[in-house]
């Protein structure tokens, strides 16, 4: 009996030790997991907590607690929600499973996740609630940090103009696309989430295969950087710059691809405008050089013809031939002036101008030029502001555009001329180099003719480019318009559809304040000669000879030189007698006509100066006009123009 008792006592001790060890391990496990257990007696409302629960709540284990004590620890904002949740669980309406905040005695706020189950007696009545409580503060903070990070991410991606996108590596799932997609692509984001292939389907057919190949081979390496076009549902074509980089997991394997797509349509348009402007400027320099040399030849022809026409007793047949020569030279001079206008070297006589009045006066001429088969309509908006422009050049712009439209309607049609004020935004002005935003005046010329082929449209403003048959056009009409418009700080747009017609829209900056300026000009003095001594410097000997004959014909004494060095030698001998220097601006030998004039002017301040050139740089000629006793004579000139200019210069008071 005694042995049995000792064995039972030993077994009981072993069991107690095992229970204590199990309890210790449970408490250690709960401490590590921050999970404790609790027992609520529904009869007495007494609460029994494990050690870990006391640790979570920051309450001493010696304190005896009731349910009301627990409710007092719960955060004010969560207390009513917890009370309602507890009542519904006791009533069997829902499981007891809730997350809430507590305020510890030291003021610290912790998050607790509590779960509970009902304990019933033999009759099935609920007598206790048993449960666990876990400190989930770290998890909640991590979740909040993640939400904050996602908020910042969305704030960034939703506020930028670029399209940020995220896909799986196989491109089967669009994980995220920023709202800018809807603005750039013109399609809803929901459509892309549902059908990721719509991204590729929107790409221009000519670019699609190259983009698909690049996406499959380059996105996973980070080398994906492509430019392509997309078609929007509204028919617009946009240029896209798309870049991508891989996202790797912990083992370094690529499992996602992120990218940024930027709408570069405006940038592309500006680049095209700049390249076009640079090309036209280069062509203009070439055209101006040709005009300079050609004007010297025309000056000889016109001067010599003028002298022959002044000869008495010539047969009528010879006089008619001389007249034909003069007419042809004047037409050639008109072509060179168009070249100079295109190259932006033609001096303009600008003033505050009512473009409506100029257009109306030109319309009266147009009705005779267009013919009976072309109907003409005009639409002038009220309140069109003044512009700063050369009236003659504005007439030429409208006339050239109208004649071009007439030629595009060989079977007749409708020509519509519209004039209206427009407001140019900074974004639109940025597309045209040198254009400032603000109020502009828009002149539109629309026809219903054959239209311009898309491959020809980019070249229509180039000199000598024409789609007309041989002999039906010089190819300078639109080039002249382009030059005039550029010279007036404006721009011109062309829109055309084959067999439907063409629209030209010309924009000029409006004057800030409407003002008027008299267009009347003082009449020039009548042509008369004189006996003064003139020093003429011209490197073209043919022109020098015929100009000398012309001036001697009017009674002047003319000394000639082919360069500045020769002119200085003559000056040393004839300084006292020379009253006028007539010199070309561009001379061989290293000393220009202007530099020669400056030297002689310092030596003899009363000397009158006439500069001539067939290559009219506006900046130079403006400076020459500002010089005292200096006149500019543009080549080619007739005998009458030469004589009038010389007499006007000599008659000026120093």
C-alpha cells in the first residue's frame, strides 16, 4: 500500500511538472506571438486574463478586472463599435471577431485583434466567453505605411502628364495604368484592364510589329526605349515615347515590367517646324544670292534699253523691240523681288493697317482675275484689329493665294475669303518659332478645287516647286507668300484634301492699340539733270558703263571706279570737285561700299551718299536709311529711277 502511494505521488509530481512546463511553453509562445487568452464569466462579468493579455494592455496582473474595466481601456472612437459587436455576438448574430484600439495607462495606443467563442452549460445556456487577444500594432502600422505609400504613389502617377503602367512579364495582365492614359490614348482605363491587348491594337499599323518585337525582347533587359504612333478613337494620331524597366523578385527573377509613356506630339511638331524653318532660311539665303547677281544683269539691260528708247529717229520696229526688252526685264525684276521677299531681305514699308480695307480693295481686282466660273464669297468678322504691315505685300499675299486657288479649280468652283480676329495661346505659339501669343488677325482663303497630294503638301512653300504643267507657273507664288508672312512675324498653315479643296490660314499679330497712319506719300521731284561731279563705284563694269552714260546724258560729270582702292586714288585728285558718292554695298578688294563711304564722309562731311545693291539685307538697309545724307537705291533700277535718286540726293540740305 505504501509503495503504491509513493508511486502515485511521484506520478502526480511528474504530471504537475509536465503541466507547468506546458504552461511555461504556452506563455512563452503567446509572448512571442503577442497573443494572450481570456475568460469572461457572463454571470459575474469577471474577466480572467493570461499574463500576455496583461502585458498587452499594460495593466498589473494583481488587478482584478470586470468587463466594464475593459471597456474603459478601449479607445473612445472604437468603444461604441466594440460594445455593439459584443452584444451581437452574445445574441448569436455574429462571431466575436474584432479589431480595435486601446489606450494603455502610459498613454500608448495599441491595436488589438480579439476573437471569442461561447461556452455553454449542460442545458445549452451560454455561461462564458472564451477568447484570445493579439497585439497587432506592428501589422497595423505596416498596413498604414503601405496605404500611405500607395497614396503618395497615386498622387504622383495621377498628377503627371506621362502614362505610368505596370504589367506582368507575359503582358497578359495590366496591373496598373495611370489616369493620364485616358487623356493621351482617348480610351478608358477600365477597357485596358479588361483587355490588355488594346494597348498594342491602338499602335499605328506601320509601327506595331516593331513595338511588339521590342516589348518581347527588350523590356525584360531594361533596354526598351521606343517611339511610335497611336490612333485615338477620335481619329487623331499621337506620337508616344515609351520606356520600360524590369522589376525583380528576391531571387533576381523578372516578374513584372514598369514603364512610362510620354505624349511627344507637340515636341515632334515643334521639331518639324524648326527643321522646316531652317531649310527655308537656307533656301532663302541661296535665293537672295541669285537675286543679287541677277539684279546687276537686269540693271544693265534696263539702263541700256532706257538710253536706246531715248534716242530719236529709231524705226518703229526697233522701238517696239526695245519696249519688249524693257517689259521682259521688268518681269524678270519682279521675279527677283519675289525671291528677295521669300528670303526675307526685301525692305517692307509697314504701317498700321486695316487689313479689311486692303482685302476689300483687292477683292475688286480679284473678281476680274478669277473669271466667270469661280464664285467668290467673303466673310469679315466685326472688330478686326489693325496690324503692322506693308499694304502692297498684303495685296500680294491675297492675290497669290487667290490665283493659286483659281488654278486649282479649272472647271470652276467656290473661293471663300474670311477675315477674323483670333486669340493665339502660348501652346499654339510655341509651335511656330518667333511667334508671340496674344491677339492675331487670321486671313483664310478656301477653295473647292483638286486639292494637294499629301506627299506634296510639305514642299508647297519651297521656291520653284510647282505641280502645274510646264509653262503654267514659276513656283514662286506660295514661296513669296511664305516670305511675306514670315517677314511680318506671322505664319501660314495649309490644309488640303484631294478632290475636296485647300484651305490656307494666314496669321498676323494684331497691334496692341489701334492707330491710323496716313498712306499718302509725298511726290518725288521731277526728273532733271545737273552739272555736279559724281564718283561711281561698281564692280560690274557693264553696269558701271551704262550708268555712267545715263548720268552723263543728264549733264553730270561722272568719275568711275571698280573697287574701293581705285576710288580712293580718284578721291585724292578730285576731292574738292566730288559732291556725290554712288557706290555698290558689296565691293571686291576687302573694303566694302559702306566702309568706303564712311572714310570719305569723315574727310568731307558734306558729301552725299547713295548706296546700291541687288542683295537687300534689311538690317543693313535700315541702318543706311538712318545715316545722314545717305540714300539706298535698289537694283535693278531704270534710267529714270537712277536720275531721280541722284537729283534727290544732291538737292538735300546737309
